[in-house]
C-alpha cells in the first residue's frame, strides 16, 4: 500500500484530538489482480509510464477525475478499489 496525502482532521466529539488519515493508493494491487503491467495501463489510459509509477508510489498531490475514470475503465474497477481513506 502507498500513501498519497495526510489529512489532519479534528474530531469534534473527541476533545479536539487530531486524527491523521491518509489516502491510500492500491493501484499496484489492482494491476496484479488484472495481470497487467504499468506500461500497458499507461498506453491504454494515455499517460506516461512515469506517471503510473508516481501514482503507484503515492508521490502525487492529486489525480484528474478524467484520468481516474480512464484507469477504472481499463482495469474494470471502481475508484474505491484503488483508493481508500484510512
């Protein structure tokens, strides 16, 4: 699992304790399930292999919805299959 972004959130019912949550990218897991390589995904989605690698490593600040949509179409999955908020 790779972590993309940390979100500090104040839980109002918890004495103002800060809860850190992260967006976790599991694109590598879905690629393995689909038996697909990064370069194949990149060519079908229309992004560079480097961008796929950055997504897999979590070293991105964000992703366009149109790119996420194409990734989900190619991998036949839902955004929640490759992203989670933990």
